[in-house]
C-alpha cells in the first residue's frame, strides 16, 4: 500500500536518508523534478514524454522535467526548478512545495564509467496551473503511484545497445513505456512511501 496524501508523503520523506554518490562533485550533474499531485485515488507523479527529435537516442521516451546544471544555478535544487520552468512552464517557487530528495542516480557510458549523477527532487502541487510545454516535451502524463506499486503491472523489455541485448523491467501506462532511470526513481519513491 502506497501513502495517499501529501501529509503522509512529507512525513515519509523526512524519515528517508537519500544515498549521495561520494564522487558527485567531480562529474557532470543533473537534477530532475518529481512532481506529485493528490487525487481521490491517491498520489500521481508528473512525467513528460520527450519530443521525437532526430539524432536524440532518448526522444519519445518517458522522463521527468530536468536536465544538466547550468553555471548560473546555485545548486542542484535550483537546476531542477529552472529546468521544470523551461520544459513545462511550471514555476515551482509559486505553485509547488518542496518535500525532499531521493538518492543520487549514476548514469554510465561506454566511454566514461562515471558519466553523470542525477539528483531527483520531490515537490507537491495542489493546483496545477496551465502548463506551457517547450520544444523538448511532447506531452505531460500523470502516473498513479498505485500503478507503479502494483508489481502485477510490471513487464520486461529487451533493450539493445550495439551488440548487447538486456532484459529490463518496465511498465506500460496508457501505451507509454516507463523504464530505465525514470523507473529506478519511481521505484525508490514508491519504496519510501510504503
């Protein structure tokens, strides 16, 4: 059973101790905003579907608003806020309440084993304003956390990179596949909220 209210979510996040990568200061940094809203059925997380762009290996994928740090950002939380504004037009200072953060997630590449560290920050929004999606975002989708918490909804997929094929977990929500780093973050959030 997943928590169903903001109050429960806030309480669980205050008890949670996120894991921080010891090497995070020496690699590229990114941050994402994991935005929650409360419905009668429980909490939902905002995800974006990336716009289809030629040459972008992640185009069309499900993700969270966010991106790389900018030299003007004072910290990673500010990166998550700025990127959310740029990508979906949501002013997190005005419309959301910051709840806490999750553990750092490391990305890897074949060239550089310590490619980037992503920090997920969790926000709640009580009333969603009109969103203004930029060219990077095709749509916004609200995913019920109860759907992710139900392991019967979990499927597997084959992912091929160069000559390697791997079986990875995924979810299909309304014909949209959620997998990879985004799924890792959702899994941790659901674990915190149990």
